[in-house]
C-alpha cells in the first residue's frame, strides 16, 4: 500500500516564529521530523511550506518540499494543496505534525495500517491517559471512541463525566484517551473535507476534526503507547533540548 507522508511547515507561527528552522542539537526541527518519517514505511515524504527559507533548507539536506499558499487555516488544507501539486498520485496521505521531532516511525505505520480496512475514511491515534493532570489539561484534547474504535467525539474536557467520583480519580474509574495529532486521509476524503465550512462544534472547542464528525465522516483510531512531544513555544524547546 503506497502512502504519501506530508509534513506541513509554516514559518509565521504566532507563539514561535520560524519554529521549523529552530536548532535542536545540530539539526533543525523540520529535518528531525523528516528523518523520523523516512524511517517509516511511507513510500515518500514531502514537506509542505509557505516560506522560501524552509523550502531551500529542506532541499539543502536532501529532502523533498513544495511551496504552498500562505492563507491556509489548517495543516489539512496545506496537505491537500501539496498533494494536488505533487506529480505522483497516492490513494492515502498521512499528515505528520512538523513540530514533533520525536514522532516514532511505528506511529506513522500504525496510522497507515488503519487503511487496511476498506471502510476507513480518516485515521488518527489515541493514547491511554494515566494521570489526572493530563486528563484535566484543556491543551490535551481527549477523544471518545466506540467499540469499533471509531471516534465519537473530541473535547478539551474529559468525557464522560464520572458522576459521584472525585475528579482526581476519574482516570481510575473509566478509560480515557488522549488524542495524538497525526492524521491519515483517503485522498478522495481529504478533498471532500477541505471543502467543508467550519462547524459549530469545531468553533466551540477549536478542534478541526469535529468539523469532519459533524458532517458525518468517520474517523478510525488506533492505540499507541508512545508519547509525543510537541513544540509550541520557546519554553517547550528548552524542555526538548534537555531531553536530548
């Protein structure tokens, strides 16, 4: 199964301008993400950027990149334009976050494996939540899944509400899942979801994937044991450098 991996990488981040080009122990963040993606079973890896500096840097270390428009509101929209500009057709595309230098190749392959089921339209990863701090952290989106491991809802708040149970032990009474922000798309579905207008649930929670659910698309999930470390701010970068 041939799968294209796309890494959206824009320069003008509000909280961390130039983030893809920041140095992490001798390599830029975007290079580290690219190299991790290449270790997976992807047929090809492509960086989708809106900045000439990022494009030239990726090509400089031997990577593939394509220039996309600056107006995209999401990585999904940028992925679709990159796919349209690419010279080879693929049935499946995986959107790999450009600010997660510790993404594991196994996680990418796990998302790709969801498309072995013919009914899969979209795919993503979830991880079991083991602490009350993570469960009640609004910056860590949670996902509710059904018995077929399809997403029912995403929220910044813990769902379900454990009635008559202290908040700090909810994770001991029910299995909660954190959403890991890597997405797989069937190519025809990717085209369709980029045409959708923002939905009420999406605007309320500020979670793009709710738009897809609200319009009736199905999101298959797979369980990972790996934690991801996203870099949103310079403070996050300091923590990552300490990890190295």
